[in-house]
């Protein structure tokens, strides 16, 4: 996947995340955003590098779990970060273990996207190859 496609997909996921944060309620608000944050981070990183294609989702899952653990420890309070600041919003202020399965679902979503992307690409390559021969 080239960087332009990754940028477009990232923007789509980011806009979706913003709308969820601003307007959604219930299950979508509390779990949907946590699921979609994983592909959002994945495509953001893919804008800058093509490395770690297969392992990047797993690396991001571990990172998300670590951040959730820091939230659980109240890292913002420990560091004296105002809970209403932008930094606190980005880090998060309330850690809950219910988010970890959402991160796992988001990680699986990334692998599903990668799987179907490859199938589409290979299908195009196969059709083009057959036409040229």
C-alpha cells in the first residue's frame, strides 16, 4: 500500500474517530472508538514507513495496552498534567481493562484489512497477467 492510500485511509479513520468522540453514544462511543483507534494508528504510521507490515499491528496492540496500563496508574495525575488539557485527552485519563479486548478487535481488524487488500491486489495482478499473455 503506498503512502497516499495510507494517508487517505488514515484521514477517513480519524474523521470517524472524531465523529464518534463528538456525537456517538452507548456502545459505539465506549467501544467502537477503541476498536477503530488501532487501524487509525496503523495507517498513520504507514504514511511514514513501509517497514514492519506484519508485526506493526502487534506492536501497536502492545503499545495500546501499555498506555492503558499507564492510564490505570493515573499517569496524568502522577506527572501533574491537567485532566482538561489536550495532552491528557490524548493520553487518556481513565484506564479500564474493558478497553484491551477492543484493542485486540482493532488489531484483528487491521489483519483483516491487510488480508483483503492483498487478495484484491493479487486479483488485479492475476487479471492483468492473463490479459498480457
